[in-house]
């Protein structure tokens, strides 16, 4: 399981294990917190295409979906 700290999630880099439309490397560009400092929104951007996707930040913990860093 990948270790993900919500406080340092912004600007972190990730590699998707299943490439879709030549989008493999991503960076977290936006993280929104509620009043209790819990993540309520996470947006990643594909490096090559600049497409943006809102994801569940907890999915980043799954090594079958994501690997930390640009591998």
C-alpha cells in the first residue's frame, strides 16, 4: 500500500499503472480540505496532455492503480 499524507499531497507526482490515452504520469494540482482538515477534493493533471481529472485521493494508496513518483 502506498503511504499518502494528505498534508503533502499537493504537487506530488504519480504514475498510473494502467495507461489510458497515453496518460501515464500525473501531478496533483489541487487539494481541497473541509473545516476539519479532511480532503474533500483532489484533482490530478496528466503531464503530457494537461487533461485534469477529479479523483478520490484514497485511490492513490492502491498500488494496483497508482505508483508514487514518475516511474
